[in-house]
C-alpha cells in the first residue's frame, strides 16, 4: 500500500505542479499581450495621424492647383504683353517715347549743371 500511495502522491504533486506552471505561464503571456485600452489608445493615435496626413495632402493639392492657375495667368500676361509691345508700331512709339524722355532728362541735367556754376 505504501508503494501504491507513493505513485498517487507523485501523480497529485505532478498534477499540481503542471497546473501551477500552466497558470503561471498563462498569466505571464496575458501580461505580455497589449491590453484592450492600450490598443484603443494606439488606434486613436493612428487615426489622428492618418487624418493629419490626409489633410496635409489635401492642402498640398489645393496649393498646387492654385500655383498652376497663377503660372497660367503669368504666362498669359507675358504672352499678351509680348504681343502688344513687340508690334512694329508699338516698338517705334516706345522708342520715340524713350528718346523724348531721355532728351528731356538730359536737358534738365544740363540746365542744372549750368545753374550750379
């Protein structure tokens, strides 16, 4: 009987040791997994970041569209100015205007020099 009890005693001890080890391992692994609250917090951080990235690209797209429109306006301005200023009549008129302005300014400068003497 004593021998039979020893086997049962070892079986109970092994069962209790296995149960304790299983419970301890389970508790350790549960502690290593992220908690539901931590997951929700991280999901909120990720959602905010994704929103900021989406807003950034939305604003960038709007700015690029505005830039494209401004470049087109500048191109049309330069094109119309070049067409207006480079015709033969416009060029001749502009040259006469510059000659008159130059002559007027040099006449004033000469008069100023003679009056200083």
